[in-house]
C-alpha cells in the first residue's frame, strides 16, 4: 500500500512571470576565508621575519599574542615560531651574557 501523503509543497505557477535572475555581482561564497594580514603571510610570520632585524622584540610580541589574544587558526604556526625563536634568543643572551 502506497503512502498517500505527499511531503512536497506545490505553489501556483504563473506562466507570464519570468524566473528570478541572479544579481550581476555575486558576493563570495561562504566557504572562502578572509585574507591574512601583512601581505597574506599572517601577522605571526611577519613578526618572526621582522624579529631578525629588530633585536627579537617582535618575537616577544608574538608570544604575548599567542598566549593572550584569540587569533585565527592559520596564525598559530607563525606565533609558535615566534615563541621558539624568543626562547632560543633568551637562552643565547643568557649564555652569551655569562661568558666573560
């Protein structure tokens, strides 16, 4: 015995009406992620690169950002590299400062 209840809804169709058209300028689909800052490389990697030129201070900024600020998941790798570089520079400063 077939099910007599139909789950589809039918709307009246007007023969004269034209189908709806898509707008000329469509927005980006929802699955596109926003672009990373600093020329697309991300703030973490930017701080890591700049840290070599500015006496490792940006690496400490990256550590603070990793610990204290909610960030994009794509930024995490660069910020972790900043953390590792900051620890290594601190160790190098301590070893170099104790050798006299």
